[in-house]
């Protein structure tokens, strides 16, 4: 290929929090070039809104070509309007929904049975969380507001207690309906992507990202949503039916409402448990042609959910009428809430117990999966990530409910009477906070004891910049004189940031400990609520119990205040909306398989939009009419953070001919740290290896030791800098025949470019902050960037140039792994190829 006429497209994909297009493209102004309201493609423009001509270099070297810089902005799927800010309250639901996709795909019949049991337990837990929200809404509106706050006022005396209680029930039902509306928006794509002759098709069932059903939309999710709506309404009706105490069961209307609401909740629990995946997006547990699959399709019909919702509405209205007629039992006003909450805690605890037991069986049956991959890519908690995340979501949901009850009681009623459940949940959260403090002390002590080792490692890393590196990668540079700008204080800050960044590696152990502690406390709480014995606080001194209870109460009230304040600020400030919805950039990638009250998944659109845009530039997009006349010779996809996961999914839907013209640059990526370990059914070690093979090595990853979220992708086990030895690491690739060392250590490289980067194959470790230019003898002007602004690094241009040259086919097979530094393209110059203006250094990602 004649590089003098080559056309290159750099297609950048942002990460979480909806990074603005201007920041992504490092320009003052950007204009949407293609896409729609949500999947948007931008180019840099001048102050008049005109796109500058594509720069062409002057022919003095090997970099002569036309370059087009374009940005893919997908952030509006999860942030951008005030309704999306309200998704903050749905975080526990999203965690339980994402847990379905953390399961290892079953192969044998035994694994399928266990997988099915786990899926049913997750769906039952999800329904229980919806009932928990409905119970909290009913407790606040019926008991706190109507009975304890308004009953003694003039309004209460004029309307009567029964009318107030009925109004509270309708308010609680409206809150459930609002929750249903927030998660109701359906996302059905016109047609699923074509899988013919793609890399994903060659992988078969290895990855769920290669299945058409994963991107086909959720036309059947309305059934699951209506079932949850019916469950919430039935819970409110059940609270109303018990508001008059046990004596009311003998009356005709009260008996009917009680039996109907309790029976409907039981039927809904069975129906949701056996419903299956309404979108067929998760790995299947049963064969498609089985009798179970036929009944599964019958249950997923929208008419089933609609019938359940109408029945629940009828029961709810009957309960409202009963409240108007009978009021509440003054001798035991909290009997209704206590009975429903106690039963709900027992059901949730039993469901979690089944979930953990079945997940343990599935993890043990699929333990061979971990034996076939390197340790950094093995599943979290040996395959127990799904129950751990689901349990944390359940504990957070119960904590949310107790927090809202406590906060409402503090604001509305003096010396309010609260359900017995609140006391147990408060004590549980107090114990959890104490454990969190203990973990923080241990981590802080560990960081303090390692400070000498880490500061020395930082000094050696920067010392490699100024010394003359040995050809074998040894630590020759560490013996040079330390630069004057590398003060002890700066070294300590960098070492501390590196230590904090490594906390992410131990976070799974902490979460497992919290989930196990929560399970033990939940079992004890359930036993105490049902029998009156077994409460953990009974074994502690009263003074200790008082301290733990107050700590838990303060934590829950602070949590409620944080939720309300953040939601209020999110309704007014767009920047706050972006911060709030960071969690949904990760969680709402997954379709609504378990819980319907979560934001609509954006994967069905973002992945296909990015894939079609790549094909547009390559001139292979068959759906375009008319086809583009500006065909690029190569496309370099530059993906950050969550965007790297979206890009991997898009690249899997390209065929080999298209992939031969694509280069891949990831930075700040979690493709090793999180995704293969948490979602092995979608982004496994094999998927990454096959993608790297299909790209023929045209994949570079940039990472920093100070990044608290991401890390290396193509390498691991980096050694040498700690003791001044040979720099080595293990690399992504097929398993070696050598049984003793299936992934052998290979020497790393220190390039002639004196930026201090360490090349672990095609995994480039960048120093943070970047050292100053030696020729200018300037002090560093930027602070640590950690997870953001990789394009400002002096190594960025070299990575893009390496990929561009390799992808265009201009470099010879024996050329060095890294080209010479590009003197004509550096930040601050106005040479061709540079369109960067002043940048706001506030990190948005």
C-alpha cells in the first residue's frame, strides 16, 4: 500500500459518565457528523462550526497520510435528562439483574439444572426486592404519614382515619407504578445484527456477546414488568388487609382481601421463578425444543403479566375500600407492617440461601474453567460472583428501605413508632459499618508498611527515564542521578496513588466477606423475627448494642440524605447527572433478564452503531444507501474504560477481511481487571486471545499503575522494578505446551523514547505523571491523570503511529516494535495533524 495516499480514521470511544465530545476530541468545538439522538459521532470543528480540512503531512518521513479524527458518544443512553437521574434509586435492582450474566455457561445436564435453579432464585429475589420497595412505600404513606402524622390534624379529623389510610395506600401504589414507568421503556431494535462470517460466529457459544438474541431487544420484558407491578400492588394490598390486626380476618371483605393478596403473591412468586429469561439474552439452561421451552414461551406472553396486573389492581382497590370502612386496630397499629415485613425477610433469606447453595454447586461443577486460564483472568470468588453481587444488592435494597423509614420518621413524626424490622436492619448496618472501618484500618496499615517498597519502586521507574537502559531490559537506569523535580513528597504521592489503585485487586475478597457476614446476620434476623430468639444483639452488652444501633441509624439516615440530596442536585445540574449515572454505564449494558425495573440496555444499540460506523469507513456497510464514497484504508479504534468493552463486542461482529484493516487501542481498560472475571460467559480469556489473533497483534493497551479502576490487559506478573532485576512479564496468548510454565515470563522493553514507559509486549505501562521533557528542562505541568486524559501522554502518538503503520501494511516485518518519536506531532505544536486546544483537566471518566 502506498502510504502517501493512505486514508486513516481514528475512531475514539469514551468510557463511563458520558464524557463530552469536546473533551473526547480535545477541541473547543465539535459537531455531530452522523448517528441519531443517542448514538452520536462527532468531529472537531472551528469556531464557525466548519470542519477543518483533513491534515496531510509534508512528506518528510514515513508518516505521510490523511487522518480523520472522529468520536463515538454513547453517553446519552444513561445520562442526559432528569428522568435518568432518578435511576439512582434502582441501583439494587440493577445489581441483581447483572448477577444473571455473571454465571458460568452450563454444558452438562447437571450444570444446566444448577444454572436454572440459580436463575429462578435470582428472579424470586428480584420480586422480593420489588415487594420490599412497596412495603417501604406503604409503611411511610399509610403508617407514618396517614396514621401518625395526619390523623391528629384538622385534615385527619375532617376526612376520618379510614380515608387517610386509604389515601396512603393509593400513594404507595402510585410509587410502585412510578417505579414501573421508570423501567418500562422498551428497546427493540429493528432487526438483530447479521452474524454471517464474523469472528463471533467462529467462536460459537464461547461468548454471549456473539449471540443475536443478546442484541434483539426485549419485546417480552413487558410481561416480567407487569408481574412485578402486580407484586408491588399485591404487597400494598396485603398491608391494608392486615391493618386491623388479626381480628379482621374473620370478617368477609377483610378475609377476601387477605386471601386474595397473599394467594396472588404466592402465585406470582412461583410464576416469576419458572418464567425463565424473558429476552433469551443470557446463556440458555435448557434446550430450545424441550417441553420446558414451550411452557416458558407461554408464560412470557404479555397477556399473562397483564392479567396478573389487573387482578392485583382489583385486590388493591378492595383493600382501599376495606381501609375506608375499618381503619386500623389501635391496640396493635403496626401489626400489618410487622407481619408482612417479617414474612418478607424470611422469604428473602431463604431465597439467598438457595441461591448460594446452587451457585456453589455450579461453581464446583465448572471449576475446570479456572484451570484453563491464567490467574488474573480467573473468575471472582471461584465462580461465586453472582450470589455475592445479588446478596449485596438485596442488603442495599433493605438498607434503602430502612433508611427512608428512619429519615421520614425523623422529619415527620416525633418519637415515631417503627416496625420491628427497622431495628434489626439498623443493628445489622451498624455491624457492617464497624467491619468496614476495620477493613479500612487494615488496608491503611498495609499501605503504610509497604511505603518504603513502593517509593523505591517509583524512584526506579522514573530513574529508567534518565539513565541509559540496558539492551536486555535490566535496571541500568536506576543507577543514574535522581532528577531534581522528583522530590520525596512527589514520590510519596505517586506511591500512595499506586497503593490505592491496587485496592481494586483485593476488593472481591472484601465483598465476599461482607456478603457472608450479611448472610449470617440475615439468618439470625429472620430467626429472631419469627421466633423472638436468636438476635445477635442479645449476646452483647447493652452499651455495645446501643453504640452499634446508633451507628447504624446514623449511617442509614446519612444514606437517605445522600440519596435525596444527590437526586435533587441531579434534577438541576447536568454534570451531577453524569456522576450519578456512572453506575448505570456498567450495569445497564446488560438486558433486563431478571429485574424489569432497570434502565433499558444500551448494548443493543451502541454495539451495533459502532460496528456499522466502522464498516461505513471501511466501505463494507451493506445497509447504507447510497454507500459512502470516502472509504478509509484503515480504522484505528481508540477505546477508553467501558468503551473498550463496547468496542470488543463490536469487533466480534466484523468479518476477517474487515478486521485486517482495523487497529485497536485500549486505555484505562478493565478487560482484564473486571470483565473476564465477573462475566466469564461473555468476555473470557479465550475471547480476548482470539480477538488478538484475529487482529494479528494490532492491539496496544495503555495503562497506569495509579489507575484505581483499570489496569493491564495483554500482560500480567510484571517483575523487575522492585529489586532492580530484569524486567519481565507474562503475555496474552495461547497456552504453552510446557506444563510447568504455560505462560512463560518474557523480557519487557524500554524504548529509546525517554518517556519512561515500559513495554510489556503490546501492553504499555505509562508513568503518571509523565516526566518533563529533558531538552526543555521543564518541570512537569500536569498532575497525576490516573484514569483519564491518556491522549495527553507523550506516548499516545507513538501508540497510534505504531498501530496505523502496522494496519496500513507499510512497516516491514523486521521493523522495530516502536517507531521513532514523532517530532512533528507533539502537544503544543501547530504542525499538521494537531487539532488540540486547551483542555479542561477536570476528570469526567
